């Protein structure tokens, strides 16, 4: 599997699956979540509402992933994953890595060959960017042995600082 980091707008990624850094309620929000819902349109929201109705307590557990249509996005599907909120006193790294691993499993189950990820939990959830990048790369690499269809993973980053963090993480030894 090829892993690359690029700077860009994830809503414009020409891939099979775009991963959404969703909130557990699945109904949109700020940052990447809001942008994906806005660009994807009402079809994404309608499927999220249907999924929410079937989830325990109407919430996607953190570290898990579910798929919907991509609506008006260039992608075929959106895989929504709920990242953890960073805590200085509690190590939630395994949950963050799980967001990437579970998203790849869902994407692979759809037959996707290309997947684009944002920097999950590195925005409003406060995860330090350098560590978020390391956890992301580790989560994807952990899933490599399990996936059959996915051949390319793009980390689509919103600015130069995030891009640099992911480029560095891609050159470091595997953690986790």
C-alpha cells in the first residue's frame, strides 16, 4: 500500500473513499466534518441520520467507523470516524489509531482502492499535530496486512504545518 501526504481540500479529493473526522452524533459540525457535509449535500446527511438511528444511544463510538454515500463529492463513499478528544492525563492513542485502522477496514469492505484521510482529532479535539500524524501513520500501517483492495492512502492536509508533520511521520519508524 502506498502512503502519501499532500496539501489540499479533502472535499475535492478524487478517491474512492474520503474519511470524515466526524463527531459521534454524525450530523455534521465544524472543520472537516462540516466541510464534508456541506460539499456532500443532503444525501450524506440523510444516510447519517439513518445510521444514527441504528447506533447504540444514537452515537458512533470513538475509534469506530461507518460508511455512507459521498453525495456530491468526487469520492464514491464517505467513511465517518469519531476521533478521541486529546487529554494530557489520559492516553487515548490507541483510540486515535483505531480511527484509521477501522476506517481502512470499512473502505476495504466497500472494495475501495484509494482512500483520503484528514488529520483526525488534530483540529478542535486538540490532539498535538506531530503526535496525531504519528498515530495516523501507525494506524494505517497496522491495517496494511488486513486490507485486500486499498492500494493508496492519501493524507490530505489543510496547511503547510500539518503537511510537514505528516511527511515527517511517514519517514519515521513504526510506533504502537
